[in-house]
């Protein structure tokens, strides 16, 4: 029976997972490198919970109780009581490997470790832990409090007990599970990211402006967000990492990351989280940057 959930990374996904886990009654501890990051993550969670109260979807007592179940610190040792740790740090294999080398010695031997990776091999990540049979992918979608789907991905060594526990955990959050095999970017991102990358090529080749491309896909294909708006929302660094994993892992030139995406990431224009991407978010309304 899982009670204590540890989260690694106080970014948009880590905070979203913390939010829905605490709302479902779990005790949650968030670990990140800096206390400032954690404080701003907790403020985001509080803002999202407050919006639910305003919209009549949660009482103020439930908001307070949910928040009281979440703690945070920049000390990895505080993850020791966790029954399940979900790693939601930057989409970079070397970063995740380093984290596992620090967190595994701290964790209870029987505790489960999961990654929220968007694309990386679960089997390869599992091999960097001391518990490959108790390791798997639990892939939430952004924004976590709103999106209904979670992809579950087994590594080659993941045991059935771990898979069942993960499935029950996701069910307790009232999310729907799909099972994906351990292939680069799984199901959602195998399909979604090439579409986003193609939208960026469409911009790069001058077929349309940012506004034209997003309007076309919103009104012409009924997508809730245009692909460039969505890329900014996901984070352009994450989009580029996923395309690189697809390109390297499937060895097909159709997954080549658009050079414009590379350029934006090199400029530090990572989308909403850095204030600028295909749109500039620093003013009152987002303004296209091309
Ligand atoms: C990269 C990966 O590995 C995998 C991925 O996650 S890929 C990304 C998958 N996600 C998507 O494709 C999202 C596409 N976009 C959408 O579905 C919608 O634009 C959206 C749900 C994000 C917002 O919907 P909208 O109708 O445009 O806006 P809005 O009316 O403001 O919001 C709808 C609800 O979502 C909530 N919401 C919006 N953004 C939110 C956020 N970042 N965090 C929490 N809640 C949020 C709002 O509070 C609102 O809730 P109520 O219904 O209670 O009012
Ligand atoms: N964005 C999305 O739409 C989705 C992302 N994902 C996946 O979730 C994961 C997180 O993505 P997302 O939340 O968007 O990314 P963010 O950039 O918002 O957050 C990542 C967080 O991890 C922290 N971090 C980096 N290195 C370490 C470390 N060594 N120890 C602890 N924390 C660390 C970062 O801190 P700092 O900023 O200080 O570096 C940051 O707070 C990635 O694997 C991503 O692929 C999955 C589904 C959707």
C-alpha cells in the first residue's frame, strides 16, 4: 500500500504530479536542487488549487488539507520515507542517471522508483538504478491536473508487482492508463512530437508565420492549442530532447530536429518557462517572435 510519494524535480511536471497525488490523499515530498525552485513550485501548486476553489471544484478546506500533505526540501535524504519516488527532472539521460545514483542509496530497499521521462529508454534508465525490477515509466501529460491520460511503460526487468502498484496508483488519481512498449518516446510523443517538429519546419521554411500556423491547426484541425503554442508550453528543451531520442533511437531522417528548434534552445528561448520561445510571454499578452 503506497502512502508516501517522493517527487524529484519541482518543475511543471513534478509540481503537477505532487498536486494530484496530494489531492488524492497521499503524503508528498518534493526534492529539487534549490529551495527557491521548491518555493516557486509550491506557490504554483497553491495557485492551481486556489483556481479550483474559485471554480467550485474544491472547497477551501480541501485546498488547505491538500497543501498540508506536501512538503519540499533540497535534501535528497528527505526522500527516505517514500514508498514510491517519481523522478520528473530535466529530460537529459545523464542528469537522470546521476539522480538515481544519489537517490537509490537513500530509498527503502522495497520502495518503487519511476520516471516521468517523455522519451528515454526505461530499460537503460533502470540499469542505472539498484532496483530494475521495481523501476518503470509513469508518464503523465501536461498540465497534469487537467489531462486524463498516463502512459505506463515497463522496462525489460520490471516485475508484475511494480506494474500493478503503478496501475493502482494512477487509478487512485482518477486518470486513465495506456500501456506503451519501451520504444523511443512511447505512444503520445512518438506521434505528437513529429507533428510539432513539422510545424517548426513549416515556420522555418516560411510556409506560414507563427500566428498562421497556430491558427491553422486550432481552427482547421480543432486542436486546443496551436503546435507552436504547445511546443512553448511543453518546453523547447524538452521538445528537442524528445526529437533527438527519436532521431537517434529510430535512425530515420524523418525525425531530424528542425534547425530552428535547435537555435531557439541554444538561445535559451525555452518557451513559457523562460519567458520566450515561439511567443514572447514577457508582456501582457503573448506576442509571436516570428
Ligand atoms: C511532452 C510530453 O511528454 C507529453 C505531454 O504532456 S504532451 C502535451 C499534452 N498536453 C496537451 O496537448 C495540452 C493541449 N492543450 C489543452 O488541452 C488546453 O489548451 C488546456 C487544457 C491546457 C487549457 O484549456 P483551455 O480551455 O484552453 O483553457 P482554460 O479554460 O484556461 O483551462 C481549462 C481548465 O484547465 C485548467 N488549466 C489550464 N492550464 C493549467 C495548468 N497549467 N495547470 C493546471 N490547470 C490548468 C484551468 O484552470 C481550467 O480549469 P477549469 O475547467 O476548472 O476552469
Ligand atoms: N513538459 C512537458 O510537457 C512534459 C514533460 N515530461 C517529462 O517530465 C520531466 C520534467 O519535465 P518538466 O517538468 O517539463 O521540466 P522543467 O524544466 O519544468 O523541470 C525540471 C526540474 O528538474 C530540476 N532538476 C534538474 N536537475 C536536477 C537534479 N539533479 N536533481 C533534482 N532536480 C533537478 C530542475 O531544476 P533547475 O531548473 O534548477 O535545473 C527543474 O526544477 C522530463 O523528463 C520531461 O521530459 C513529461 C510529460 C510532459
